[in-house]
C-alpha cells in the first residue's frame, strides 16, 4: 500500500516512509492510497474470531505488500496483548473498554503497534532510533510503555512538571532501560515547542536519528480500527448487528479510525463525536464553516484540542462531502459542569466509575439516543481508566475505584526524571551528552 498526503495525492510514499516521516513535507497527513474492502465472508462470520485474529485480517488488508503476513502476525500478537471488552450497562447501552493495556488508556493500541512497526523497519539500520515525545499525560505513558524494551529504539519524553497525575507521572518516569523522562519547568505547549525545535535542528539531526511518536502517525491510526471490528464481533455474538459508536474526541484520531473501519466495510449505523467545550467540529457540522480556536483547558484535558489534526483525514475519507459527513456523524459538546453531572449519573444509575473523557462519550450517546430512538446498540468508548484522573473525580467516588494491579505496583517504584528548563540549548546539550 502506498500512502498519499491529503494535500497532494500524487505524492505517494511507502508505508515505511510514511511511518518515519510522520508528517508529509507539505503538512498534509498520510492516508492509504485506496481503502481496501474486507472479505464479506470474514465480516459475516466475524463473531468467530479473536481480537488478534481480527487485527491481523484488518492490518493485512492494508499492509500485506509492506510486511509479510507472518511478521505482521508476530507484531500484532506482541502489541495487542490485552482485551477490549464490550460491557452492557443497560439493555441497549454498552461501554467498549479500551483501557486494559499497560498505560490504562486507548493510546496503548496505537503506541504499541507503532513501536513494533518502527522496530521492525529499523532492524537493518545500525543507528539507534531516537523517539522524542511531548505529553500532557496520556500519550507519554502509552509511548513509554509501548517502546519499553523494543530493540534499536530509545525514547525521550518531555512532560510539564506538576501538571500530570500521579499515575501518569509514575508511568512516565519509572521505566529505565530505553526510556528517559525530562520534567520540564513549563507547560505542555513548552514541551511541544522544544520537541519541534529539535526536529528542525540540523546539528541534532546529523548526530541522532530522530523520529516522532506523534498521534498523527499513520502507524497509530491503523491499530485503532481493530477494536471497532472487535466490538462489532462481540455484539454479533449476542445477536445484535446494528450499532452506533460514540467516541470522546480531541484530535479525532480515534473516531477517524472508526470511520476508516466503516469505509473498509464495517457495518456501522452511525457515529457520534462527543467533545468538551473545544467544539470546532460540532460547530463545523452545524454551520459548514471550519473555524479552529485556541484550545481551552477542561476536566477532560486529553481532549483539549482547538484544531483537531485528524479532521483532514476524515474529510479525505468522505471526499470533502459535508452532506455525507452529516449523514454519518453527529456531534455534541459538553461543559465541565455537564461532565461532572455525567460522571455522577453514570455512577448512580449504572454503578460505573468513568474518567471525564468517558463520561462525555456517555453523555453524547445519551443525547443521540434521545433524539434518535431505535433498536440499535449504543456503544460508547471508554478511552482511559478512571484512576488516571483523580483531580476530575470526587474523592468519595475515587476512593471506590479498584486500582489495576499494575497501578498499585507503580507506587513503590523510584522516579527517574531529569529536570529541564524551557531552554532549547539545554535540551540539545542533554540529547548530545546523553547519547
Ligand atoms: C487522547 C485521548 C482522547 C482523545 O482522542 P483523539 O484520538 O485525540 O480524539 C480521549 N480520551 C483520552 C483518555 C485520551 O487519552
């Protein structure tokens, strides 16, 4: 499969180049040159397959000419080694839990698959692959744990001091091996600026083989299609074949993968994009005007995105047709007050403790169901375990959360982080001296 830039379809590159470039030079995003259709017989019998088997089928439809199937199978068996269960909370409402991976967030799917793809393509290179990543919390943990122990790679994470939760910080800083954490005396934006400066610094690029673990990498998008197929398989095994997915959205990579799955043949009735007050997409679907705004800080901080990068991919999938987009996607926006009330009702009505992002998905699913009653299953995506967001959850509810075994074990581990000022020269010196 070749991958073109959404800005110029005539400039197609190999999968390997798309993975290591991350962004095309023209600042578009990579998309598969054509959308392969899954075998109808496979879809008809999908309830017979496991998550790994489904993942292999979907990935090889896209990548069969880039990675031999036995190699792809090894990558998937190693990367997708945790479950994504659909759990019914009422007759027709279910949650798809995507937080059973090592960092307790759905970003594990993308990060674990991408790290192994990068490892696979780096086998023949003798120079270490240096992955730089800035994080506001969730991305860093997924990338750190995704690359931990992957041969030929080294990860440097920049995170804003005092601005990530305890579980998040421990996931970033207690790994050792090929993972290093820099605790930046600044904001997430400062971290991101430092990383961007590194990528454009000629001297650093001569000394090191730098790459980005950015969320717009095509190798993070592809594995996120797997769980939509697997969720559908789980519904089919219960005799249900109509589904509406509600996705809590920030950069729109998660829902973008769902829409790619739909275009590959997954029968989905409708998608709902639920956002916090960073509502660029809901406004666009209402008005037809795409007007990005600077991001606003909210309780669901992993979705604080004013100009969602992956939106161009979604437009590309729908060939820019607003009509078709609106037929397939509804979008709702919720304030922090509504989010808190949503977490509260989920707990009281369904005995379910959700992180704020997940609560927004549930609110979106509920609003859509009220406006469009029907017999379909309403599946909302839970993108992170509630234990990662103590500040957003009431203390008495938080106290009831069952910590995953791994989160408990993190508490005793030693924090290994180097302090860093917001100063590019200091960052550069660190990278050169610690090579
Ligand atoms: C990253 C993240 C999101 C947003 O996903 P996008 O793909 O950027 O739309 C939602 N919830 C959680 C918990 C996240 O970490």
